[in-house]
C-alpha cells in the first residue's frame, strides 16, 4: 500500500509523517530505516506496532538509540547491519537495467547519470520518493 502513495503524500515529517503512515496502514509490523539519522529512526518507531520489528540498513549517523523504558516496554525488536550493497548489486543490476527485473513502484522518477545532483535534490525536497539514476 505504501508504494502506491504519491510523492506528495510523503511530504509530512515527524509526528505528521507518523500520523500519515498510521492513517494509511493502521500501523505496521515491520519497518525499514535506511536513512541513518535519529529522526528517521524516530519516524520508524512511530508506526510500528508493539511487538514489531525495525531493521536499520546502513550505518547510523548517531550514537544514542531508543533504549529508554517507553521504547523498551513496547517489545520492539531493533536490528540491522551495514548493508554492503556494493557486494551484491553487481549481480542484479544488469537485470534491472535491461528490464528483466522491475524494481517496483518505489522508483517514481528516472534521471540520467549527469542529473544525479538534481535527483538527490528532488528527493530531499520531497518532489520524488525515490529516483532511479541510469547511465
């Protein structure tokens, strides 16, 4: 359901973003935090139902995590790892580029390689959910 939302639906951040996710899903059992910032982790904690799981992908850019009683008593599993994408991307990438594998509805805009700065700017400005950059 989340991938069907338009980029405009994801302009909310913080408590507004959490409320929007809960409105769309009713709460989730699992969430992925792949940004690496503490606000992103806080956003992931919001819609996860008690007893759910948050998987952090990549290296966090913060030192302190949600280890206080409020988060602890929700029985949420917090897991993750460095996600060495460079080790496994070479295998599926040719199939994505030739159309054999469709990466899904996560990518909602395609940019040429020389437009990479524009792609990152569009994602940061919430004009694009996820940009696909092609050579």
